[in-house]
């Protein structure tokens, strides 16, 4: 989504770009990781349920933490846009089975651990909440909304982070999220949906419930619609399944564009695309948006914009994602 990716070209010195971008990612976090518990290894196991008519969602998250910061920590800061956009309620938090009183500030849930966690120590954090999707795309509303027959659910997992002002502008993302080695998400609803997510489906539990897994991602986002049709292809190197989820757009053209852009950025960077799937979801409103292994292309954007949009959002698979 951010504008600088569109300025990348074949003439840019790639090694310099990689160095600068890595510094931009790493240096700011170094000043906060011990104080907030930012530099932890966190694995997420999440259940999300969506009620289509009421737009209500419920989320239950288990976070398996290991303190890799090198310092003792006593608190966490978890970010979710549900706290800012979704009217988050019924927040419940436990640490190692003990109920904890957590506080919300903007998009941040402040979680005292109730103990000091030494280097190498581990803890299990359980967070549950309820929220409601918006019906508007203005500002950043499109990140957490039901628009024109599509549920757009971004940053719904309370993800290890640090406190950052949310803001309302559409350029740049107010998120700092360290990479998780494994995220398991079970998605269910009150009716049959086609789900697009940052993971690959590992189980269809029943007609309304599926389980997805992602590895080495710094976020996990989803979109869903009862009206999508799909088209798919395989990347040039044969390692990635590319799927487009659309109602109005030409799904076959989108997967063809994505196939060429994945190959192009692999050549430019020398860094292979790391995920087993790459999804392109047609959304109901807001701008185009990136996620690990998933991009959103709005239904309102005309077909002549698609080559640029697919290229731009695919670039984000490396800058911020894989490079970061």
C-alpha cells in the first residue's frame, strides 16, 4: 500500500536498498524490545468466528511465548485494529492460566505478565474478545469492515508489538510486528464462505470451518465472501500456488499478472518467495493492501490499474515482508 514500493525499478542498487530497509526495520525496535517484551518468539493459535448478518466476530488466541530478548521482562504490548475500529468488548486475558487485568490504549492491549520472565523463560498467554465489522471504508475503516459482500478482517490477532499511534491516514501502516515462526488459524462462520488468508489450508473441519497454517509471517489477515469464484495457477518455479478470489474482476488475468510479478521480484532481489500460496482477494472497498501471502485488490479499481496494483502489492511481499 505504501507509496515507496512503486518507485522501485531495475536500476535501483538492490544491495543498498536491502541494507537500508533492514536498518529501518531493526534499529527502532532495538530501543524497546527488552522494556516491552517486543523481542520474544511468539507462536499463535487462533479461532475466529464470523456471523455474517450481524457482522460480529469472536476471536480466541493462545500465544506461546519464549523470552529471546536476553533481558527479564514483565509485560507485553499486543496490537489489534479491533481495539480501534471494531468496538472491542468482552476482553479476557490469562497468563499461564491466571486471569490478568489488561488495559487498552488505542490499538494496544497492555498485558502485565504478573511475574518476571527471565531470558529463555516461557509463558502461555490467552486472549479473547468480541468485535463488530464496520460498514464504511473511510480512513482506515476498510481494514475491519464488511463492504459490498466481502468481510475484510485485518490485524485481528492480538499480535506482539509495541505501542504505536493508530492514526487515520491511508499512507504508511501504524504497525510494528515481529515475525512469528508459526500461526495456526481456525476460521468458522454461520454459513459457507470462501476464505482468503495469509496461510494455506491444512484441514476442512466441516462445511463452515477450515484451518489454515502460516510460517515465518509478521501478520496473518483474512477476507471472506459467500460470492467469490476462484482461479488458480502455479508459479514459474512450481513452488507456489497462486489463487485469485473475485466476483467482478478477471480472476485468470490476476493470477497471470501475479505469476509474472512473483518471478520478477525473485530475480530482482535474489530472495525466493517463501510461502506455499499467494492469494489475490477482490475486496469491497478501500485501497489495495498487502499482507504476507495475500493482497487485496478493490472491486472499484478498473482493469487497466491491475498490472500496477498487482506489481505494487507483490513488491510488498519483499519490502516490508520477506526482507523485514
